[in-house]
């Protein structure tokens, strides 16, 4: 460092660190150097090491910094923002890291002196700098609207300690009820959304209600009209969301303007309306607006985006829009179907219908997304409630039925689905679904998923519009033509509870996760690009795990795909027509 800087750095004592960086209790040591810049001025730069140095890099600070918010990337105490949150550095060579950051600091300061990046970076990262000047972090202010043109009236719901903004009352009420329950009182009022073609600079941040009004005027007449219409309702608190496009896409900030009658310490009485001197509803609008948008301070707030586009990919995932418009029916909400349903909800499938007649029991809890609080409840109902609560922007329904009942009583929900996922583990039910699918002409795909013993292998059969139905490669009793693992010492490796006929497959949640992830991935493939021909996908566990459990590859699998490797593998293979009893010419003639 000494050679690079051409000087011996000055070691900072505790008094200096405490005085210059009073809010930075993480600083353990610091050094100061002097740097001559291109404008002829020598400025001091500090290198600050934290308590966890060198596993955390040093920070740099410009001691002779201008007033806060004059330059971007310079915090109020001069500390420089150089590294993004995912930056990597070498903790084994802290000197090189420190010199690199010092060099970057000098380059940044030179660029700031030139001035070319000042307005650009303030605008591109406007959410960050608004946050520095915000009065509220907005941790409980959620927005469901997608930020984009044009300025418009929106709606706001205020609950206990929470505010939610939506495009309209209907969608806002649906979100609130999904999140907080059907009995939640719904009362909304108007709010404003103002779209800015250019993000504001710090000097343009509004300080008063009058500043907010002038900002709306500068945007365009539509923005001003929206603000006026919302204020004309004389709300106790007017919320205006401001949207603009920054470096990472569209973003939101917020302003709250209090009704003057609610402002403490003002001259008029606390209950005096804006319409004082006039009959209610007859105050001249210019006067009413002048009173509302006066010199009273506003509250600048941050906003938490909770719209679907942001939740599913931070508005950067090109698949989100398509997935939000899809409907998936999941038949079977057990240890295979339920995790797949959860994953598809996380991916952003807009509407899901969960189907299962069974109730959650204690043996299910160890490998099911539902837990003890839902024991004794219908699996489909409880899981649908959980998903609605966790993803209130989605539509999640349930049917507490078996598959035969669903086909008989609500076949339309199957016909209208973009994809049906069947994970019942019941051949009778899935055979009936397969025959229904063939009779319907297989306009939309069905994905059948199941696991072998110990979850050492799992399968997903995507039956599309082409030739080949489920039964083409599954025998009439439900035995697949091809299995991956056999169990010489333990038969089919199923176990039995101490009850009549209570058989189950032994596997835990960790090994099962590979199988359900594979099935969910196949479901996504079917939604994004429906298969022209039926195919199957198999997950195979590592040879080490299979051997430890006493299993081995079947001869058929070994002949087709070779020996097990040391790592897991996924194999795709075709599912061609076999003119089976379900889809062969005779069956099709009978259906016709």
C-alpha cells in the first residue's frame, strides 16, 4: 500500500474513527492517505477495516466529501459504495483487495468530479437514493400494481399495521382475503399512481404537499388530474405511488400527504374540514386543492413490490407472464403431488385446482409440505389454503374428491386445464383418467408422476397429443413396462403398517425431493412448450445410495442405459404408441 500510494498511511485512532464514523460501530481500524486529483485539489481517503477483516473487505471513505446527496455512491459520512452485494474478493490477500478498492475509489471520485455520471447514476438507482431521504422504510406498504404507464387512480386497503395498493377493488379484495382469510373486512379508498418518464433527482424530491402537486404538474395533465381527483375525496392521508424505470427495470417509491385537519400543531381545530366556510361538497375545487396541497410536510416512503411479476423473478423472468395465464389441476396431494403443487405455485402458475379425497395423518407429516396444524384436514383443502396464504396473487382451488368423482361431477375443470398432473399412486384412478383423456382427444397434456421404492428412482410420463397413452407402457394391473431398480433381498421393498392392507413405500423427504423436482421440471416443460409426442423422464439415484439400500439396476434398464454412475442422473425416452386396450383402434372405434 505504501509503495502504491507513495506515502505512509496515517493510522487512525479510536477518537478519530468515533468522530468521523459515529454510526459505523463495525469499524475496528482505519488508515488515511492523501490523493491529488485532476482538479488540483488534494483529498483524503480512509481505508476502514471491520471486526471481521480480512474475511470482509475494507471499505473506503472520502473524508473531504461534499454535502450528502450531492454525489451518488457517496454516503452521508463519506463512505463509498463500490462493491455490489454479490461481489467476491480474496480474503487471503487483503492488501491486494485494499489496493484494488483504493484504485476504484480514485477512479470513482475522478468520474464524479467530471460530472458525467452524477445525474445518470442518481436517476438509474433512484430507489436507493430515495431510501436515503425516506422518512419511512415502507416495510408494511405493499404494492400489487405493475409499475408502468400511465398515471392512474388505484385503490388502497389499510389493515392493522399494513397497507396494500392494488389496481382495482376486486383484485385488491381477492388478494387480501387470500392472505388474511375470507372474513377480513374490505374497505378501500382511492390512491394515486403517477408515472414518471424520468426518475427524480434528489433536488427534485418533494418536501411538502405543494411540491408533490408541482411534480404531478410537471409530469403531465393526466398525473395532475389523478392527484386532484384523489384529493377531492378529502382522505385523511393521500398516498401517491411514483413509478419510473431505473437501471434494473421499473420500480416504485411513495409519498404520503396528510389531510391538513389531521396535522398536529396546525392553527385550525383538529376536526375542521377542508371545506370550512362552505357547505359539504361545495368547496370550490381550487380552494380545496390549495388547502390540501399546501406547505405541510409530506412523508417520503419506500414501497415493497408484491405484484406477481416481481414475486416470480423480480420482473426479469420471461416465463412469468405465460405461467400466470395457465391452469394446472393436480390430482393427488400426497407426498409426491403436494411438493409438485408447491413448486408450481412458486413458479407462478396463475390458477391451480388441487384434488384429493384423503385426510392428512401423522405418518404423512414427515414427508409432506403440510404439518401438525393440518393433521385431520383434507389434504387438498389444507394445501390450497396454505398456497393462497403464501401466494395471495394466485387462484388456488380444491376439490375434496377422488378422480372418478371429479370426472363425473366437474369434468370441465379437467378439460379447461393447460396441464393435469396426476400423482395418486392409484392405478384404478389413473387408468380412468387415461381413458377419459383418450376419449377427449388429448387436446392438453397429462403428466403422470410416481416414485419407486426408497425414492431411488422416479418417473414422469407426459402424455401429449400424439400417439401413445399412459397404458401403452403400463400393464393392465398398473405395473410399468420399465422399472429402474430391483430389490433381490426385499421383494418390491414396500413396507406395511400394523394394520390390514396398510402398505407404503419407504422414503424420506430428502431423497424424495429429487423425484418431485424432476416431476415439477417436466410439468414446467409441458406448460411452456406442450409436447407434440408423449415422452417419459426418469430420475435415478447414485449407485452408492442404491447399493447401500440393497438394490440394483434391472436388466432392462442396464441394457438400455448402462450401469449406475457415482452421481444422480435424469434420462428422457420416448413413450410411443403400442395400440393398447385404452387407445388402440378397437377402443377408438368404441369411443366414436
